[in-house]
């Protein structure tokens, strides 16, 4: 099986805040990628992400991993200054606070590119808003889950003065709309891959 990946370079470095396996945390990034791995993946993710960067000539990228077929499930939605990139697979749904079922591969990755100047606090706020939008979307589509056990999220923005990205702000509303639309589309694509 030929693995498909998604690589999104930036025109200039952006501030990144994420839980990504490759360069997670708070850092400067030249872009991000969604790297497809085998559904039984149990490798050295740091070494494999480094090898992926070397193979594709990337430097200082934030990287997410998924067993979902990236080419088939990737969805992109833009609202205002916000673009949401989502890959969804939900074979291991979980509810925050409940003991999860036995692990199966399945991840929802959300990367938000915000073409505004944000404080780090606003970036954390953006993650909160995006997570709320993810959970609402899952519940509204009939999934009894708040996410999966291996979800990834990253926010990429320029350093600046915007301090808030919550649900009452224009930025937060755009984040919510972009995430909800992209996640719904990605989940529908993912469901279609299971019907074969």
C-alpha cells in the first residue's frame, strides 16, 4: 500500500502550539504535515517523524500521525482568517472521564492556521474553542464520544496582540465554524471508506 501524506508549508514561519508527536509544544514552525502510518503502527514516532522530514526535505515542521487514509479523509474549511485542516478516523471513540475501550487505531487531527497575530494565551483559547467544536460535531452526528484516545491538535498563528479566541469572539466563531465543517466532511469521507 502506497501511503499518502499531506504537507502544508508556510510562506513564513508561524508560532505553533500543539500536542503533535513531531515538535509538539510551543515552537516556531515552517509548516505542518499529516503523516499516514500503518493501522498496526507501533514504531519509534520521533525517529519516524525525523526520517519523514529528511525524506521530504522539511525542516522545523510540526507533524501529526494517523492511520486514516489521508488522501481520502482530509477536509479543509476556511472562515475569515482561519483555515481548519482535519483528518478523522474514529475507530477508538472515547468520552473524557470514562475508562476508554480497548485501543484501536483512530485519530482526529485538527490543524488550525490563523492568519492573525495572537498571544500564546489566545492560541490556547483557540485550542479550547476547536475542541468544543469537535465534541459538538461528534455528538450532533450521533457519535457517543467527545473525541478519540489519540487526537492531535495544533494552532499556527503569527505573534501578535489578539488575546482572546473564545466562543464569544469573531475569531472563535470562525474557528468553530471552520472546525465543524471540516470535521463533518472528514467524518463522512471516513465513513465512506469503511463501506467497501
